[in-house]
C-alpha cells in the first residue's frame, strides 16, 4: 500500500491531506484531511480541485478549530461533493449539534457545522478529559459511526496499519470546560440529551443565553476564544521499521528549503497542532511526552509550529527541543498581517535547524511518501 502526506501551499491557512492507495488505482482507498482554509479562497479552490478528483470521497476529516483561515474551504469541498454520508468529521467539542444553534460570535461555527450535517457528514466530538497514561485507548475507524464523541487521546485505527490520535492540549481552559461549568448552574438543560437535535432545537434560546453568559461579549471573550480549543492530531504508522533491508517503508521529504531528500526508518509520524498555544514549556512538554508515549519512539518526525509561527503560541523551548526531527510552518510571509515571528526563525537558526515554510508558492508544497508492505 502507498501512503502520501501533503502539506498544501495555501499560505496563511491550513490544508493537509493523507491518502492511502492500494497500488491498483490512482484513486485513494482512504482519504484523510486536517483543516481546509486560508485567507484567499480563490487560490484555495484551485488547490482543492488539483487534489481531489470529481466527487472523490473524503473518509475522515479533523477540524482543529473554527477560525475562517482553517475552515474557509469547507463550503467548496461540500459543493464539490467530497463530503457525504460516509464522511466522519472530528471536532474539538463534545457536543457538535449544540454548536449548530449558536449566534453572534459563534455564527461561523453554526453555519459550517449545519452545512456539514446537511451534506450527510457524521460529526463526533472529542471530550477534553485527562489524557490516557497508556496506549490502550483504541477504536477502529469503522466503529466511529456508533459514537457521539470519543475520549481525549483515543487512537483511531485504520486497517491495523495506521493511527490517528486526536487530543486536546493539557492544562488549557476550553469552550467545553466553560460550557459544562455553566450547565451545572442551569438545571433546565439536560447534558445527557445534548446530542439530540430535536431537544437542542427546543432549548436553543436557553443554550444561546448560556453561551452569551460565558463569553459572547468583549469583557469575557477570552474565556471562550476558540483558539484555546484547538484540536491536535498525531498521525503515524502502526509498526516501527527496524532496518532498510525490510523494505517495509520508504519515506521521502521533498522541499526546496532542503534541496535534497531525507530518508528515515521511523513511524512516518506527524503532529498537527492547529492554532494550539504551546508558548508554555510545561504544556509543550506534556504534548510531546504524550505523543512519544503513543509512538513508543524517542522523536516525532514532523511537528507543525502552531498558529502560522505566531510569537503568541511559540516559545524558544520548541526550537531547542530535540524530540522532533523537522518543524513546518504554514504561513504567508508576504501577507499584510504577517504573524510569522522573526524571533522564531532566529531561534531555529541558532539551533542550526531550518523550519519548513509552506507558503502560497506552489514550489513549497511538501510531500511525504511511504510504501507499506
């Protein structure tokens, strides 16, 4: 089986795909997407059309959070019929249907999720409870259709060959925390029925009022800022490669910033971080420790620097960390509101490391190949 991971050149945004091929056809047998959006929707539409054939099906999609630069392409994906009743969407909130009745600051979330539901997608949330201390929290991809939500850090297994681990950043407040705290003081809303669309519609005024009280205003907006609810996803192969002679996996990193190909015999791992805040060294350390525990290795191969390289989500401890091999940043250095930090680039240079910049230039498209026997 062939595997292709692509970081698409969307500039200030995010659009990552992982595709599995059986070797008999150029149409993938399993399509995975992490985020799809940027600041320039016209440019994005061309990339989507170049990536997917007409009505090609997306099997599994992760949405890190609901900022427009991460979801602006979803409407077009729906229009092109890449999302249907067999598509599973994973989001960073335990009660997806609740968000469909939101207004005000949450209107974009509501319209996006409503459009996905209308397309037939099955949406499940991730509970932001404690991360597991072991690797035994596993569910097969085929079983996701029977779930309303999954526990934080659950490994989604595809055909015994690949894992996806969606999880919430530890020790960060989130939309779900504030929502569940507010529920305790509102006995008129039954938490056990918050995946029932009819019940939610009957209680939408109460739910909207509850959300307004926990952050839909300027004085309390920091309580529910959606970036603090960003979903991380660790992707990796099921088996470790012991030697090249096994010819089990072949990886190739292609990027003009390296001007060469890099070969590894690890687990084809990638940690997607969305706009997660990793500026705190303790939080970053726990994210890395959890990832390495899942991998059962001493390094992640690819690490996404969060929030397009913003100094607000970054700390020098990231550049100094030796537990990942390569870092990548999806950014637009020429965007008038550029947030890519010069301090970040200087830190990496001091460590004699070069982050991979995926911009709007087609030549910065990053592709990672693997062959699985």
